[in-house]
C-alpha cells in the first residue's frame, strides 16, 4: 500500500504540473491534484514513519474530518520533532491548499493560472517539508 500511495502522490504532482504548463484553462483540476499529492504523501508517511505510524487507515474510516485529523496529526508531529516553525508553515500552507481545493472542486469559482502556480509552489513546499522531516 505504502509505495502505491507514494506513486499516486508523485503522479498527481506531475499531472498538476502538466495541466498548469499546458495553459489549457483546466486549472481547477491542477488544484485537486496538488492537494491530493500532499495528502497521499501524508498517508504514505503514516505507514513508514514511526512518529506517525499509529495514525493509520482505521483512523481514516470515519467519514467526517479525516483530512483535518490528518493535518492536525502532522502538525503535532512537526512540533514533537522540535520543528515548531515548520509546523506553523506546514499548517498554513496545507490549510490554504485544502480550502482552495474545496473551492475548485465544489464552488462556482474560477481558478486562474496565477492561483494554480501559487498552489503548485505551496504543494512543493509542503512536500519538501514532509520529505525533510519524516521517513519516506
């Protein structure tokens, strides 16, 4: 499962970058891919890093609030690893990306190229923080 989630994370990031670079106007789809690239990497980490290992698929079976619980768990883990500043940065970026993904997926809201590029930068920052802090 773990390597599949990591591969999904990587392919979502690549697809988002392709959508943005093609400038075809489907920027809302890039936001979806960027957010899930980060979330799937977090799921992968849950199965490979001992500091978050106790947060597993059972924890995600509840329908409501699974993403919020996951984000909070990673925030707490950043703090435990004495990376308070990284925790705050991670939390701010992932919440902004999640909110933008919600707008892109569910609201009558157009995503511009510049907004998609901002989201891409945020996702890369999140991924970098995760890769530099946890066992992947």
